[in-house]
């Protein structure tokens, strides 16, 4: 790309002709090429977002008919609801634990999967399975496996002597969130590991050769060469996982399905219950919760990017 | 930067570091063994699923449970396949996934090609919009999506699901395709335009064949995302016969009936083709993610 541009510098420096460089296009032409994508995104992403804002300022009856303007009532109701503190805390624990564990295990797994060994292809296929499977199906599967009476996990752990009596993984408040986090990590690892394998592949071999000639050991090579060069991939892994995990619905919806109240809900499932499952079906309240969620994820990602220095990292 | 996709397409190399000789001999056994353990960790839950699908539902709920079935029977698969409800869910899943994938590809290819090749006013705004789309998973907007389709009378329609799945998957397809388009040397395209091809002709006849792995990856990703979508379908489809598999299969296990072996048989029918599809593009996957993500 650099070569192509330098070749055209003289042409551009003659102001009289003002010919556009071949790489630039007029706006109407762009509209032609991007139009279909734009229409779809405006219609089904932007429009619902606007609808969400509008809905949050109105009240609705139980079947969803608009009753009238609500001002900020939905927001004050949402922000003062007694369950919000617990729900925000659950969300923080859920996102932080799943993202951190996923990144750490993902890094290790990626390192392993980029080594060459007999049968690697099968291991890579196995890692794909939770990624390709619908989250809701995997969640149902874990719901049974975690079951107090019929679950294989209790059976397995008791067989190994790790626990001596069955644990109510999805009913006992002390174990529900950790169990859900375990499933969250399990389903997030494949994508993350693959992202890091891609990142590792993009690191030029000669860098490692130079390190080897300099006599750097395995750990130093990893810390001083691999990790810094993997930084863009790690950054993207953290941001995308934050978004995915925050928005993750099926794992909590299914695994926490039989518990009453909001004791283990995250902001997403809390919002969903307000909108579609609570006795009031309060769409206006749920819309303000939805906007709150959008804001939270924007802030969280923004703070993270600020913290790690997005510009500096993407330059690498 | 533009070479990253090409480089990633070449097979990954071994990283030669100085290691004691004993390790070099040992790793021939240690690595495959560790690999087998990793494989088991990721497969084991789905093995449990298979074994539960292959026994009567009553035995799934035995307490204590056994790992292997006491009675082996493939009956659940037969019951599920001949269940008209299941056939309807499968039909919905197929229609929705295929239609939304076609829409995404038709819409994302020109957009990806154009943004990879040309600068124009509003390019950054467009790319910003795409990033934001990716952040607003349908989940956080689901109340707004529900209101929109409610207002347009599209609750309980395939159209609603197809449009939503298509719109929210444009972003990822666009990133992948853009990386592949950007990796093709400009000279190839310039030669084609000298030959007299228009821009669209150049894209179709010269660029598309060169980016086929990218297209395949984008197609697979979109198809799987639409096939596995849950929350939008759960919200927009109340009519049992119009539900997709992800929502429908859950009705095998409710407060009133506990047909776990049927749930798992149906689940396996939903999972296996997608896993195979995914495994087939595994090689392109890494190239696609490098191109899309490492930049």
C-alpha cells in the first residue's frame, strides 16, 4: 500500500488537475455499495435502540399497549428497586470471573494448541464442540449434570473422594454462581483460545530465532516476546469476552431457572424477567433496564480500553 | 499488516527453543497425552449427553446416576424424528439460518470489499456503526426489538427472526471479509481494471475467488450463529409450531414432563451437523480470525 501511494505523490501535488486518487470514492458510490448493509443495520439495530429509548419514557399495560408518557418514572423505579444492588454485584462477579479465567486458560490452551504433536487435529476439533453447540443446549446439559439427585458431577466427585456428600450445585446459594461461572468459562474458552492461536501464528518466526540465539529461556521468551506481541489479540479477546459474557443469557437463564427471586440474576436476565416474566410485564421498566445495560457495557469497555491504552496497543 | 492473513494461511510452525534432550524425547509422549486429557475435558459433557440419549428417560433420572446406560436403546432418536413438533422446529431452524446467511453474504461482501479498497467520506462513521452493532448483542436490545416487531405485526413470523439474525451478524462477516479483501495485492485488481472490468465485475470475477476461504468462514459463522440463536426466538415466537430447535427442544423437559433422553436426542441432532461444519472450516478459521482480529 505504501508503494502505491508514493508512486502517486507527484500527481497529487499538481493542484490544477485535482484528480481523485484511485483509492478514493464519492459518497454516493459508497452508499450504493454499503446501502443494503446500512439499511439492515439501521432497521434492525438502530431502530430498536431508538424504540428502546422511547419505550423507557412511557408506561404500558400488561399486554403491551401504551398508556401514556412516564417521564423518568421508569428510571427512578429501576434505580431504586431493592434487588438492583444484588443484581449489579452478581453481574460484576460473573463478568470479571468468567473473563479473567477465560483469558488465562485461553492463553495456556492456545500455547498448547500451537505446538505440534500427534493427534493435535483431534484436540482442536474437540475444543470446537462447545463453541459450535447452542449455548442453551449446553446449559440444559449442565443443568442435568449439576443436579443434586441425578447429576453425574456429584457422582464423579464423590467417586474421586473430593466431596463426601452430594452438593446442591444449582440450589445452594454458595455454589450457584460458581457453577454458572464454570459453565461460562467452559463455553467461552474455545473462541478465546482460537483467537490467541491466530495471534500466535501472526508472530514472525525470526523473532523467536533471535531470542534463541540470545539464549533466552522458555519463560523469558514467553514473557518478553510472546505476551507483548500477543497484546492486540489479548485486548480484543478481553473486549469481546466482556461483551459476550455480559450479554450472555442462556447459561444463567437455564442454570438459575428453578431458583425464585433475583438472587443469582445478572442485569441481562433481570431485565428479561422484568419485561416478559414478572407478574406486571412492565415493558417500560424493562426498557429503562435495557438502556442501563447498554450504558454499563459501553462504560466498562471504555474504561478498560482507557486503562490499557487502546491507541498505543493497536499501533504495535 | 496486509500480509497477516496470507501468513496465517500457511501451516503453523514449531517454535524451536533450546531444551534439554530428555524433554525432547519425553514430549513425544507427554504432549499427545496432555492433548488427550484436553480432548476429554471438552468432549466429556457431550459424551454424557449421548449416553443419556441412548437410555430410557426414566433411567436418566435414576439416583444415583450411572455413567453407562443399563439399557441401551436408540428409541429416543426415533421418537424425536417422528415427532411433528420436532419436524417443525427443524424446519424453522433451517429456513431462518439459511435465509439470514444468504442475506448476510449478499450484503456484507460489497460492503467489505468497498471499505477494504476505498476511502470515502463517512467510512469511519460506517465502521464505527459496525463496531457498535457488535457491542449491542440482540440480548441487550431485546425489549426494543420486541417492541419494533410488535408494532409492525411481525411477532410469530420467520421474517422477524431472519431479519434480526442477519442484521446482528453483518458485523462479524464484514470484519472477516474485509481482512481477506485487504490482503489481496492491489496490483491484481489494477490489472483487472485495465482489462476493462468494472468495479463490480472485478469484485465478482477476480476478488471473490481469491477470498473464497474468507467467504466460507463468514458463511459458516453466520449460519451457526443463526442456528444457535436463542433469546430473540424465545421472545418473538410464542407459537409452538414456529419455534426453532433451540427454543423448541426445551419443551421435552418441563415441570410437567421430563423426557431427558428425547431432549438430548433432539439436541444431538441439532449439534452434530454444526460441529462437523465447524470442524471442516477449522483451518480457515484461524486465518479468518487473524485477518479480522489481529489488526
